[in-house]
């Protein structure tokens, strides 16, 4: 168990986006202990519990595009459903929803290499996740122009 004397849970809203490697990242996540990982197609998703205040958090660790932790405060009932029945709240089950939250919070990255593997792979993953997604929407989620999103989809992942 970690030996932190204070947690930052009370300072966070019910939904929070924290940049990886930032001071809040270390302070907030420092008191959180892993409880359950979703795994599989939702490789980014897990649940933790604060070892100080006992608050449960569903966390999307998005390290492919924008490098953020997206946290959602969940109650003990949702936490129990995750642990006993593997039933997760829907908020972060789609990777596109995680990217949208980051974008709406203004927590976006800009790549020096506009054709890097992470962008190509993510554009294709978004298309698999939702075949009807448009280049405009992919561009929005990745913080790139729609025409660039279309070019990424034309490349092999």
C-alpha cells in the first residue's frame, strides 16, 4: 500500500481529465490502488480506489494520442458490479468517447510526425469501433484536419 497522507479526490469533479506526467497526475493517482482492469478490447480501462478516502474511480488511461487520464467517480454499487459481474459503466467503453472527452476538456496533443503509427492505428480503430464514423469526426477526436484523417485511413495500420 502507498503511504500518502492526503488524497485529492475531494478536489476533483465527478469527471476529470488529468495530463500524464503533470503534477496533478502524481498527486491524484498517487493515492489510487488498482482494483480491476477491463482488459481485452478496452485495454485503456480500469478501476481504482483511493487508499485514503476509499472513493472508487473508473479510469481511462489514454496514452496513445493525447496522453491523459480520464477519471469518473463511481459509487460502491457500480464498483461491486465491475468486480463481481464485470459490468462496467458505459462512459469509457468506446475509445472514441475517451478521445471526445479529452478534446472537449481541451487536453489534446499535436504530433510532430503527422503520419505516425499511433495516429494511423487510432484512426483505423475508431473506424472499426464505429464503421459509420466520418473523417470529420475522426479529425475532431485526433485534433487534426478531416482531410488528414482521411489520409490516415487510406494508410495500412
